[in-house]
């Protein structure tokens, strides 16, 4: 019984309002709460990544949010999803399913990530992030620089 209480406290800290801030380092790793175990149900987790300069490249190493290979997050879907803001696209990106997404690039030195877990639980994700320069973006297709 003590182990269950400890697990709940860790979950609440991991998904606390205001989120987790990752700043100062040019690279790092992040993962959903309890990864590779299942993330907690009905939670919102937030990460704010800021690098000293340049842009951020976020690379997913593992990704399991649903039992199927669904990649489109429909508005009525109550499943888990990952929303990424300040990206080199016209709108925030949303990811669902279990296909590992392509790398994501920020517009500047900040990237915002929100995990909405829904009622079902899965292992979630782990990812690495690194600083890249605008010159590096020139060689990537469809990335504005």
C-alpha cells in the first residue's frame, strides 16, 4: 500500500501545473511520466524546453499512445496525444498512435510540449533534443529558416 501512495506522489509532481522547465543545456532527454512503464490516466503534463541560442530539434526514440497505428488525432478522440508548439509549421503539431514521429524543429530557441493522457494508459514516449543552427536548417526540406 505504501508503494501505491509513493507512485501517486511521483505522478503528481511529474504532471504538476506549470510543467517541467528544461533550460540552459544545448541538448538533453525527456520522457513521459513512468516511461517505459505506463503514463498516468487523465493527466496533462507540460515541458518547456529552452536552449541558449539557435533552434531545437526534437527526435522521438519511442512513441506509443494508442493500440493502433493511428497518426491523425481527431477532435473527438479521447485518447492520448502530444501537442507541440512554437514549431516550424503554421499550427501546433499533434501526435497520436504508435508510429514514431519525424523529428520536430522549433521556430526559435523555445519548444513547448503538452501531453494529454486520456483514460487509457500506454508507455508514452522518450525523446532527445538538441540545438541546431539556422545554417543547419537550410539543408532540411520544408523547414523555414
